[in-house]
């Protein structure tokens, strides 16, 4: 009896965790996709019935959503969906949900603009701060990306691309830049998952990754910055047609082009 009782919580925990993740994913995606609109009220009892889970699971899900700025609890009102301006848009999970929603194009646009503002300067700093080993690793990664891209190995190319940009941010020596690595990983993964990037990377993109790495190795900050700017501009160009096809294109492409 005692042994059985001591094992019970261990076997129950994974199921509870799985239920929590399922409900959180569904509600988070629904809020990002505007299926649940700002000002809507969530009723805990209704959520319990809808998802066939315990109140404790729902409360934990709501706690996480509140930490992301998605909801707030008001006395005599209940659990209220908050507007997008309140969301923690730097949370990688929020980015993942937005990429999975009808707001995908807006998310791609905004994070690409963020990358354009940050990554060129990170490359410039990396050229002055990267160690010999860090620079050599970037050269090696660029070569592996070239091979994977030419072979059409999308999974390997994605993994190498994420690692390349993470290492540039790390080599910049700026710990705040490095904190953006998960955001960049999410958007690169999202582009791949939702088929928003070419099957074979453009040769210019492969060449520009190599130029960034070579410039960092040669401590040529301005060249590294320019190459990264070109890389970001190409990302804009690759997605420009997608943004133009969106039902309600935002101001980014109309003001940029």
C-alpha cells in the first residue's frame, strides 16, 4: 500500500503536464489568431467542460497566459482577454503561436524588422570581439550551410542557420543581443514549418553567410555589418511577395518599397 501510494504522483504527473500543454497551446493559438477577441470573457467552468480537464489544470493554464499578458482577472467580471498591445511579444512561445495563426505575416514582418536593426550591429561587434576560435567556428558553419543548401537538406540547413546566427549574437559580446537567440530560432523554424522559405536557399544567401563569417575572422566590422544588412534585406525580399498576398498588408512593406 505504502509503495503504491508513493508511486502514484510520479505516474500521474506526465498526464497532467500533457493536458496542461494541450489546453495552453489551443488557447494561446486561439487568442493569437483572434478566435478569442480582446474583451472576451473566459469562464473557468466552461473551459473545464470544453477540455475535459480539472480546474487545477485550467488555473495553471490561465496563470501562464496571464504571465504572457494575454489575460487579466477582474473582480465581478472574470477572466478577460487582453489586446495584443499587452502581450509579451518577445516570448518565444508567443512568437510560435503567432506564426501558427492568421497573424503569421505580421509576425514575420515585425521580427524581420527587429533582426535588421540588431543583427548587422551584432556582426560589427563580433568582428572586434570574437576570439579566433569563435571566428573559425563561424567559417566552418558557413561552409556546412553551403553544402546543406546545395544538397537541399532543409532540416540540416535550418539547424545550421539557427546556430550561425546564435553564434554571431554570442560573439558580439552583448548579453542583451544574445537573449534574442530564441526569438530568431523560432522565426527561422516557423518559416520552415509553414513553408515560407525556398526549398533550396538562394546562392546569394549562402554567399552572404560566408562573407559575414570571413569579415568577422578578418576583424573587418564594417564589411561584416554590410554583409549582414544584405542578408536581412534578402529575407525581406523573399517574404515580400507573401506579405503582398496577405489580405491586409501592413505598413512595413508599403513604406519600405
